[in-house]
């Protein structure tokens, strides 16, 4: 079936291609926003279509599940009979792939590829298409194998066959047939970023720095912030450095072109620290930053320009790790140059970092803040980003706002969490242990990571996470030690179940902010 798309020209002269019967007034409005592809597929049978994607991604893809109760959100599940796309995006990204047997599979592949690889932004919009019939959406086995072969490394196809039934001869036949005729895509035409607009108005910005035992690095960051082309209106420091090791006057040793608020943290945990800071913030935007980063003078300016240009609510900047803590902006420039054009993919992010991110304060307020169940462990960044996506915020990746992450060997909030790896009487209890201290079996993965998985994903997807966790353990390392790893599996299972024990206790508590 050949796809014949019609053209709609906006009042600004942009050409939008479409199939079906869209609401043109709404489409005109949408063309001014962040989206590149629009559909109303949830009501047309496509919501959560192609659940077999779990065999590749397990719980490592924010958009594995479509979100509930929203009028607009990111979704790659495009209905080929009722969708719209910017013409330049369609041409750059190459449109549907005719190698797939059904047009439904072509559309799902195009939406996924656009989101995951190409830097285009596909959005579900309720009411944009209201006349489409509800379809029976099913990806055939041959199209499923083609999808995996073209989008992922071969090992994922092997795992899919294993999980869907390696004893089933048709699955094995399709695996070898597709492997012999198709290969993984490698050369993508990534959508270039839009030309950024100059900042409109005078939006205020609050910058949050949680810190501990790194006052010298925080002071260095304050100097960088004072040199911004568009400086923050407010910087909030929450410092957990013990009284015996801190200089209470260090931050006020010089004047700054912004309001500086310093709060000495009495509680424990980076999530609690950020929440204390959020309560103080007055800016229209909140920038989250770690204490051990360097930021160039266009850092904040580019965060605001990206969000305004794309009419988006949040973005995650480009976090560049330093080789050592004494590197500077010359090293940052060199590392960015070495990245080449791969740096410039601006689309929907699948990660979120509290070291470099910017969010409209109204959305931070809607979430209240970070979930403190993550204190003492890991995973709070991704949980906060996915939580933003689940309330309908388009969370972008912003390659224009870069930072150099120094990662010094000492200090920081992970100082508390480092106790999690210890055992015995010298081990200090972590917040996630609640009323049941760890004794003989150390939980692995981190219970807070597991809590985030249970909180955000479905039981069958958690099961795939477990299977993949054990397969990675078995497959990593020299072949000669494989028998030893097999012998360790019962203990690894005990560790996994112990992690589930703690994460379920956290889940029972519910989301907490203080």
C-alpha cells in the first residue's frame, strides 16, 4: 500500500503532511510547539501496541508504556491512517520503511525510530483526529523480527527468540530468514536542531546546588554562574558539610549578580536537599546542578532559549565527564570538538540528570520535588525525569547547554550512600533499610533502583528486568569462569530477592517528599 499524504500550509508558510482528517485549527497551534509528528492513536487501538518491545528494552526505555489521563504527551505509536508530520522532518528522516509487510508495522517503526534515533518528537494529541476507526493492531511475527533486526543489535533478537519460545520452530525459522536478508541500520539522517530564538521577556531563573564536603568546588561553580551571559536571579545552596569541616562564611567572601541563599542541611540525602531548595526557589525556571561541575557562560542562556524555542517544559543538558578534577573549559571545548556532529541530536531525552537540567517551576511544583525514597541510593534523576514525562511534559535533550563534570574522588552525597556496599558491624544503615537493617545478604541491584523500577513499570516488565539482569551476569566475563558464575546464581538470586524486599517496603510507603 503506497502512502499518499496531503499537504496543509500553516499561516507561517510551513508545510505539514497528513493522512486522515485532522482538526486544522489545532494542527496550526501544534505547529508552533515542540512536536514534529502528531497523532491521536490512543483512542484508535494503538495505545501500548507492540508490547514485545520489552524483550529489548526491559525497563530501560521511558516510553515503553503509553501514559494515562493526558491530553498530550510523547508517544511513538503512530497510526498510519491518522497522523501528521512536518514535511521537512518526513523528508530528512526518510518516512516509512517499505521492508515491513504491514503499514501498521511501518508506522510503529517510524515513530520509534524518530523518537529513539532521529531526534524527531512524536506526540499523542487527544482530539487532533476524531474520525478514525478503532483498529485491531497486531505486529506479525515476521515484522517483529524485522523490527528487532533493523533497530537493535543481534543479541536482542536472540533474546527475543529465547523468551518467546526457542523450541518453536517458526520463531527459529524467522530469526534466520530475517538475519540473512536484513541488517541493523547504522547511518541515520538525524534531524538538525531548530535555530534557537533569542530569549523572550525576562524570565527569572533559580539555580539549585546541593553540596557536601565540597565547598571549594561549589565556590568555583558560583564564580562560573556569576559570569553567565544570562545570570540566574537566585542561587540556592543546601550544604550538608558537617559543622566541624565547614567554613560558614566562604560563600559570602565576594558579591554576586544574583540573590544567594545558603541553607545548612540538617537532614540526610540529596533528594531532601533538593526539596529544601525547591521550597525556597522563586524563579520561573529551576536549573538543577551538581556541586562538582563547570559551566560555560552561555549555559543558562541556552537552557532558556531551547525551552522557549521548542515551547517545552524541561530539558536535560549535555553532561561531559572530565578525565580528572583539574580540567577546565579548554578541555571541555576539546571534548565537544571530538564528539563531532553526533553532539547535535536534539529531541526527546530518555535520561535525566540532576547535574544539568532545567525545568519550568510550575512542573517541579506539580511533582512537589524529588521522591526521598531514593535517598541513600541511586535512580532519583531518572525517576524525576520520567515523572515529568508522565504528567505530559516534553523533556528534551539539550546539546547547547554543556557542563564539565569534574567528579572528584572525595565528597558529595554519595559519601552517605557508599556505606551501602559495606557489610558487618561497621556498616552505617541507609534510609531505604527503614526498620530492617541489612545483615548477611547485601541487596543487589540497589533497592532504590529496584524501587524506581517497581514504581514506574508493569510486573511483566520487572520480570524481564530480572531475566536480563541474570543473563548479563552470566555472559559478562571470561568464558573460563562461566561455571563459577553459574554456581553463584543461587546467591545472586538471594541478593535480587533481598533488593525486592526493600523496594517493596518503599513502594508500600508511597512517594514521599520530606
